[in-house]
C-alpha cells in the first residue's frame, strides 16, 4: 500500500551537499502499525515530509497504492493528502473556534464529503470515548481528550494512510498509552496503515514493523 523506493534527499549547504536520506526502501501493507524510529537528526522528519508529499526526493519514489507521489504536481499531491491521508500531530492542532464535532468532520468538509459527516464524526467520537462531547470547544477538554479528538479527525475521511508525528509527546504515560491503543486499534479495525514517528523505543516495540533510521539509512533492529 505504501512503498518507498530508494529514497534519497540531499540539501545544498554552501559549496557542500548534505545527504539526509540515503536510498531508503520499504513497504507497508494495509492494516500495518509501523513505527518510524530514530534519534533526533536521523532523518525522520525529512522522510515523513516525503511520504506526505510535502517535499520531493532528490532521487527515488514514494508510492501510495498505484500513485507515484513524486511524479505529481504540488496541487495533485495536496489532493492526495486531503483524500487519502490522515494526520495526527504532537500539538493536536485543533481549531479553537470550532466545536469538537466540527474539528472531527473538517477533513470531510474540505473534501466536500458532507453527506452524513456529523454521523461519521459522532461515531468516531464514540469510538474514542468522547460520546456527547461534540458540542464542546477544545479548550474545555484535557490534553488527553484533545489528542483523542485529533485521532478521530485523522480517521474521519477513511484514509488509506495515517501519519502520526510524535503523537504522545505532550501526554502523560496513562494518556499516551490510551492514545496509542486508540490509534493502533482504530487504524487496524478500519484496515488503515498507521505510521507513527517516534524516538521512543517503547512505542517502537509495540509496532508490527519498525523503520529504524540511523543517519538517513534504514538499519535492522
């Protein structure tokens, strides 16, 4: 479902060239919980940006299903992100002026999939344990509750791929475990591929597969 083919990303720094990713190749099947694991500076953010279509590689390809993102225009990559990907951010990124329900249904509104959007949003809020909180605003929720709203929003448009960037970094241990359980469970139940970016070896151990980056290259273990 997600295939990375010899991805390389270099940057010019004055007269020198710095290689951040060097020939990364991997494949993730539908329903897989994968961890993109590595220390700060290992290339995780660069790889995530390439997978999301926010950047293009110096060489290599990113395939989402039968679509080669590296051949698309910026506009078409935006449409792929909107229609086929979901995102969970460390800082939640909820819109404070929208209710919880409106935040969850936002991907559906952007994709103009408004039929039964409220029904879908309420079903997801129920799944993450926030039934009845749809009319509340984000500032009335705890950090753990806000992250659960972010999880629901990421799944709203039934994306093929869910990308979670350090999704538990701002949470205490109890809420971090709860959010990770929700992400993994909901993604698997709906047949979505989940890629969690992390520097936490505990999260990596819970994944079905680990993409371990060291200095821009995938390594075993």
